[in-house]
C-alpha cells in the first residue's frame, strides 16, 4: 500500500514519524550493506545514521495524550 505523508513534517503524527524513521533506517542499512566492500567508511556512516534513526523512532511516545489528564 502506498502511503503519502504530509509535506510539512510538523503535520506528521507520532505514528507516521515513527513509521518513516523505521523505513528510513531500513533503507540506510540496506545501502550500508551494499557499499561495505567498496566504501567501508561511508558504509559505517550510513549504519550510524540508521542507528540514530532507530533510536529516535524508539523514543517516540505513542501513548494517547488523554491519559495525561488523569
């Protein structure tokens, strides 16, 4: 299923942001594997960026904000 996100990242829901970051991390990881033989230094950069994206995705709070009222 093709998914279209709002062009302004400020309009993304926490779920959309987390989904995008996980997708982006996967792209970076695949690219790092593809470049590991010919460009090992760049592959390490790609992997570190993927790690950061996964870390940020994991830190997103998906709980309903309504629960903070109680």
